[in-house]
């Protein structure tokens, strides 16, 4: 099976918006958000600012027919988007690339031990564990 690009996976996600209100392509918006988050953006406003600063580069692989979408547009799209369909599409892309690169799955688990320490930043101790999934025999 041939690997699909991330853009191809994102393009397969159904667009929840009304046709007459679409000014920006769904796959452009999703890719901008993913790249922004990877680049350190933590809000819809910073995703927008990140994309504005890198518009020339983004245009080398995104269509952006009406420029960079506003932070409000990005927000509205994510509110309307079916998160399960998005997660499935993104997960499928990650799985394809992991398999083709020979990468092993890592299971990550986290717990918050509330009340363990009152002088921590969040008021609890966080424990994160990661295990190579194929190391266990069932």
C-alpha cells in the first residue's frame, strides 16, 4: 500500500461547514493548525500568528486561496469538526509512516496523584510512563 501524505489524509475528512460560508479550504486550516501546534502555538490566536509569519513558506505546499484564515475561523472549524474522524485520519497517517520507517509503537500512560504535595505548581504530582508496546508477550 502506498503511503499518503498528511495533506491527502486531511483532505479525506468531511467538511462540516455550510458550502456558501467556505472561504478557506478545510485541509489548509487543519494543516496550519497542526504545523502551528508543532511549532509551539498554544491557542487559536497563536496558530494564526504563527501562520501569518510563515505564509510564504506555507504557500509552497498549501493552496490558501484567500490567505491565512483568521483565528476565529480556525476556532469555528475545530468546534464543528468531528474529532473522532480527525483522530482516525491523523492516527492512520502516523501508523502508515511509523510502519514504513520501522518505528515501534510506544504506549504512554499518565496519572495525577492529587494531594500528594501542596507545594507543587499544579497541586499534585504527575507521573508519566512510556513502554515499547511490542516488549510485552500476551
